[in-house]
């Protein structure tokens, strides 16, 4: 009997994202089964039902993907799933909270390559500003950059929100990030002038830096945006810009360029989840490595 390759997509959100469902089918899974509104207390029972129902030889034909917009919930569910597994009942596991890890990995890989090409050097030497960084992508890319050795500052309009985001980053990733309030564009622009890299990770349609603010920056700097919904987070940065000089010495990466690599990263991880001989555990670190691997391969 030919075993079906099944993916259980578990999210703490009220609805499971169609984005991940579509990506999983395109990666080759035979069926994707969504579970919305899950919490950590439900994970052990779900995972053990998944693995026991197919027997020792069939368990590897099932995989579990933890999503949702809450990073802490997703990481806690992944940890609970790992504790639930034992030989020979192993299933593949992946975590990518609302695409945050694959997007962050793609953004940082592209930024690091552009910074090196434009003479700024390795990411470990740079000052990175994560603007409006309290969402999943902002927290993930701040953690990844800090773990790569960069000096990272994360902003929010509200100081308490920036501080809460940094506490979560410290707890989940043991990465050192500085919280800074930026209640106005003028304050954000001042912080941008002190940085080598500015990553705009705000909500869709939120303008963070105007053309005037960008004109006040002294290069070389790299600016990147993950927001493809007009207006862009960085005015004058086209979603398809791939290293374009948007102001003297200011080089930009647009949201569609970041998104194209993000999709490749997620697709590659899902294929690993599907086909790896040994049941993998794919987390933010795996996403970061995969992004670098894809860029290096051309």
C-alpha cells in the first residue's frame, strides 16, 4: 500500500493561513489538515494520535507544521511536539509563525549579501535598525541579526511595545537586542542615521520613512522593506528593487524581492519536511541556513 504524505498544519490563530496550505500542496504533500485555535496543552495528544495511528513504519509519512502569529505559542507547541516523540514513532516537525521565520531569513540573507557587495562588510560588524519591529517578522529578523553578531536596535511607536518585543526575543532566542521608542518619523529617521542597515517591518500600508527622511541619510546604507501593500514602508523603494540606489549611497531591497526568496526558502523547507529520510526539525535556524544556501547556489 502506498502511503499518503500528510501535513498537519497547527495554528494558535482562529484561522489557518491559506498561504501555508498552498505552499504545502505545491511542495508535494498529498493532503494538508488544518487545526486552528490550538494551544500547547493540545499538542501532545494531537502529535501522538498522528504518530501512533500509522505505526512505526508509517509515522514518517506524517509531518506537523506549527504556524500562527504568536511566536511564543508556536515555539512552545514545537517544544511540546518534540517532547512527545520517541523512536520509532518519529514525524517531521517545522515551525514558521505566520511566515515570520522564512521571511526574516530571506530578508537578512539578501541584506547581508547587498551590504557586503556595497562595501559595508559582514553583517556581524554592522548596526541594524529593525523599524516597527514588534510583529513576527520584526522579532525574528532582529533575533537572527543579533545572533549573527550585529548590533541590533528594535523600534516601536510605544516604548512598552518595544520592550515587550525584546523580552520575547531574549526569552525565545537568547539574543541581545536594544529596544528604542520611535513615536515619530523624525525620531525613526534619527535612529536610521546611526544605523548601517534599516529593516522596515511594519504593518501593511504603514509608511515609516519618507523621501525627505531618506535624503537625510548618509551612505553607504542598506534599506529593506517587507511591505508590498501600498504605501510602502520606505517611500521611493520599489517592491521590485534589488539593490537599487534610491538615494546617494542608499541601496534598497523591495518587498517582492524579499518575498521571492522567502517563497523559495519555505518551499525548500517543506520539501525537506516531506522527503528527508530522517524526520527533521526545521526552525528559524534552518530557515536562515536555507536562505544562505539558496543565495549561494545562484
